[in-house]
């Protein structure tokens, strides 16, 4: 044992040593820790981290203790150490803490004010709030679900929940194929639905299945603007709706340029042998044409009332179909 010169008091270390002990063993950030000028191997430093005000008191729930691993010369113009020069003491962050179970803060169950229960608790024991409530512990009467009630050996302290309740995932990491199948099924079931009255956003696709002249057709439409239920009706021949674009259809009548039969258009030929009226892409049937040949015999006066016949194939032995 030596004595410090000038005081005569015994001391356990030499203050004139090459690397004296740095008294700043508690700092705010890891940057402050790295800028400590005097360090030594094994030196413990507590980094407080961000402050959390609980019940009007500053608390530091993220405080972590590190131990220095190196022996470096002080650097007075910058950091003496780096992050790699320190080892986190994992035990220090949980030392003395013991989870005691769930606590119902609405009914104070179990009773955390019971002297018999408190006598069994060591400093660092804590309960997790399972039901929010207003039970009074050490003048704290606001408890939210997943808060922690910590016993410091003399009083209760509230640590507010900063992490939401985790939600169990729908799929495990081993269920890749199941996930893929379900996603594909979801896409198929929602990609193209039958139109029904409602609101549609620009880009939405719908299908329209209907029967016309005894045949079933399917149209596909895409909305080119946002439409509410009152303006989202599908177009018809009588009521167009420019808010929808026809994408596909199995009904040739809706595709411009497709010939259709109509015996009522192009009445009996006149002296110029031309229909009295014309309708683009609308033609008379072969049977109607044959009937007119029989009636008028064409433009040659030697042919009158010819007996025209209709055949569907090139087979010379085929019987007329009319």
C-alpha cells in the first residue's frame, strides 16, 4: 500500500501511473465512449442511450455496459478507440432481472401491493401487463397492455411498451409452396370478376357474360376513369358509356366490319338492278339472293324466273339446299 504524496492517505493505485483511471465510466453515447482519452484493458463503461421519461423521471432502458479490449495511447484530437475495441457485456443488460409473469392492471391480479409478495421479490423483478388498467403501484395508476412493472427493491416503476404485440405469421418459412398456391388462387379469383353495380377505379377490369339470340357471349371491359355506382354502367347500343373500353369480346357483332345477315335491307331490285338502300357490312342471305334471282332473272331478258339452287359444297351430286 502506498500513500498519495501530500495527503498521507492510503490508496490502492498510483495516480501518477502512465494510464490513470478515467472517472467517466458513464457516458451518453458510444461516440462519447470512443472519445474517452484514457482507457485501459478491462475498463467498464456504461452507455446510457436515449432517455425515456417515466412518471416524471428520466430512465434509460437501453443502457448497456461495455468492456475495453485494447491498450491504446490517448488521442487528444479525436477518438482514442473504435467500436471494435469494445465488447458488450450482455449480462449487464439483464443482470438481476426476473420475469414474474402476467399482471392484470384492471384488477391488480396478482396483488402487487401485498407485503408478503413484495418480500419475495428481488430488485429487478418485473411483471408484464396483460390487461390495461388503473391499479395504483407506487403512485403510478396508468398501465397499458404490454407495459412492464419493474420492482427496484423499494418501489414499482413503469416501463412503457415501445414494441407492438407481434402477430403470428400466416405462413412458416417452410410453407413456400402453400404460400405460392394461395397467392395464385387469390389472384385468379380477383383478377377478373363479373360486372356489378358499384364504384370502379381507373384501370379496373370486369367481364360481362350475357345471352343474345340464344347464344352466350363474354365481353371484357377496362375502366379508363374513376366512376361511382351511378356512372359505372356498362355501355349498350342504346346507352354508350365512354368510361369503359372494350378489351375483348366473343360477340362478332360488336367488332366493327363484321358482316351480318339482314333480309330486310336491300329491298327488291329496281330497274338499275341495285338495292334501293345500302347498309355497310350488312348483307342478304343466300336464300334471299336466290329468291330474287328467281323473281327477276337478272338483267338478261332471256332469263326469266330461273330456278336457282343453293349448294353448300362442291359435290356435283349434292342435292340443292333450298
